[in-house]
C-alpha cells in the first residue's frame, strides 16, 4: 500500500468514526471523477459505502474499479465483502477464487477464501 493509499484509508476510517460520511463520499467522488482511469478512487468509494452499510452501492463502485483494473486481486477481495452481504457467501467465494487465480500468493485473499469456504460448509 502506498503512502497516499494509507492516508486516504485513515481519512475514510476517520470520516466513518466522526459521522462525516456524506462529506467524505462527496469529496471522494470528486477525486474519482477527476481521474476516471484510476481504479483506486472507485475502490475507495466502494469501501466507504461498504462501511456506511450501503452494500449494493459499494458493489457498483468496486465493479467500476474492476472494469478499470480487471487483474487486481485486491479489488476482487475487497468487493467480496459487500457481495457477501448482497448476494451471499457463494458469490463472494467465486470472486475470491478469481482473485486467488490472479495472485496466488496474496495472503489476505487466501485467508478470506479459506474462512468463507469453512463458513459455507457449516451452513
């Protein structure tokens, strides 16, 4: 994660904790619109909406990021969180399996995939 990404992530968490989500969403949307070929802004919009409980909107933003960077395993990993809420565990597992094919050594992907597979077996 770059320094800029860390700063943005801290700002997102702070906005969530301080109940400043509408303002944060508006500013982040402006940033994403300013550079529409960069998946990071749309991915962060996905995170912010996910944290705000707007799972369907989060999925839309992650899908937009995925269209820009289809081989980014972390976008798929992150998108699996709201997808699980909207479409269920199986749909989230499919995204994580795709992410694991793209980046087999990505530990976060492997851990979440393993956890969701265990959860699916228990259900």
